C-alpha cells in the first residue's frame, strides 16, 4: 500500500479492517516536500491510529535532528538516505520481530504492571485499585505515549469483569462512517456491503469492558448515541428499530483537553460529565523521577531476551542523563530508545557519548555551558551584559516577547499541542497561556 500524501495515507489506513503491521514514512511529504512538517504529522497520526504499528522514517539527507524528533513522536527507527534494498529489508524485518515479541510477551511486554515507585505512580495505582470494580464509566486523561491503554487494561484485569470480554476501539483509527456500525452493529441491507446481520462491540462485550481510546475523535453526531447507552444501556443496531441493552462497562481515554473541546463545540458537555464519573490522570514520564530508571531496567531485559542478546547498561553519567531527560514521547519513546540501544550496543556499558544521539536535544537537561532563563541571576546578568555590548540597537520588549514565544512554542512541542500540560510546564494558568498565544497570533 503506497500513498503520496498524509491525508491520503490516513484515509487508506482507516479503511482497512486491520491496520498494517509497519509503515515506512518519508518526512518530505507535499505540500512542502523540503520540510518535515507533514511527515511529522503523519507519524503522529499513525501512532494515534495504531500504537502497535512500527514506523520507520526516511528523514532526508540523514538529518539526525529530524530523525530524533520523529522517534520522539513514536517512530521506531529511521532509515538514512540513500539506503539500499537489503539494508531496508533488514530494518523492516527487525521492526516486525520487535512487534511480534511485544505481542507474544503480552502484559509484561507492555509494562501493564505499571512499573514504578514514584508518588505520582503510587497515586495512580491507588486510583486504579479504588475504581476497578465499579460499574460506572471512567475517563483516562494523559499525554500521547503515557500508557493510557495500560491503565485501562489494569482497570479491567483488577475488576470482577476480568474473565469477561474486553473490546477496544481507537476512535482515531476508524473512518467516521464505520464507528456507528462497529459500536452498535447493523442489520442486513442497512447500507452498501451489509450482507448479513452483525453485532457490534457493545453487544459482544456483554458484561465485560469496552475501551474507547481517543474519545475526543468521536464524531459529534454519535456522541448523543453513546450518551444514551451510558445513561440507560439502550442502543439500536444500524438499520433496526429494536432496542437492545448493553451491560458493558465503558472506559474512555484521551490526550486532548476535553474541556477546551467542549468550549470549541466539538464535544458534548453532558457526555464528558457522564464519562468522567471517575477521572484518572496518567502522569507524563518526566514527572516520575527514578521510575525512568526502573523502566529502563525492565525493558532492556525484556528486549534483550527477545532478541537473544545481552542487555546493555548505562554508566553513572549516562544514568544521570537518562534520569534528567524529559521524555516528551513518554513511555513509548523510552521503549523505542531501549530497542535501538539493545540492537546497537548488546552487552555494552554506555556513556553519554552513545546515549545522547538518541535523545531529543530540546528535551535534554541544560549544562552549565548553556545558561538561559530560568537560571542563576548572576549568570543572566553577565549574559545580558555581553549581549548589550555586541548589539548596536536593542529593544527590551522585543527580547522579552521573543523569549516568551520561544518558551511557549517549546512547551507546546514537548506536550504535542496539549495546552493544559504546556501551561503546567510553563507555570501559568491555562487561560493565561491561551491569552498569550492569541496575542502572538494577532501580531
């Protein structure tokens, strides 16, 4: 399956009954083939539609910075240009092997044990334990790659429904026209291609759990029908008038700020309140402290075992770098870094020299040689003095606005456009951030 544009690629994937196991993405897509913007967006789109899909990127001219950012968004690895057929085939086969290992490894491979001992993770575990056995809906919020589906699985496995069916639907991974028949089923002749009666997820889940990932992507016209099921369990197959009853528990997840979606008219307030009877916030990896090191140990052992290689280790300096790295792509990014290091350096003890090329430069801790706000006041004074001596003209307002814009853009990039998380990172109120972003757009 080949596509020459992002929109077309997304449409093609959505029409498939089963998403592809892997994809090769050229970052130089139209309308601006000499820039990586569309390629980055396609990586994010494909990861949102099928987190299990393995993505390899062609960054163009072996651009290491573009390759690192694509991996932060969820790409497994990159292919340097020019590439030969045999080398490409080897990389694709390796990606398939990794995918197969994750699937065969089951819960352990995906870290469904919620590995970590940080206060934020202990709070998350406590919430899961408290809410697991309830029949009421739960809404899981968190950044892309933070492990929302893992949390949903934990809610199911720790409940009295653990032996009942589990169904999951990624609302971003399916064409809007297929969402209704997939959820509610359809009768023969209800639409072109409906050759027989078919039950939907609500019916098949029986008294089990139905997980609706990326709920913010659910078409507005279907939100009222979902609300009805949540309120009284009633639904109809497409093309039928017969009322059916669902006893499934609904767990939803989103990386969007649904409150802002409500204000924009894209999400129903009554559905939000019905879904968020229990609200669970999955912390970003940057807030989990030494849990990053525990996850490193867990996944390095797992992937080394699957590849029949000796696991790598980090020396003290590399471990400190790993601990301080912000991981904008969260656990998904961490796993992909571990996979690459396992392949490249089996059994070796790594220093920052080997680790740094795998990390997004903007998410690394700043060294003393790279001072900048917020920082030591004396350092800032000396830096400003050198700047004023170099510049013939200087405008303080312009400089402050440039700093503000730079930090806002960096925070939005690190949080993949999540305004609430960006505001938290910048230490301002969400409404304040919106106001400052509006002011910048008007300039």
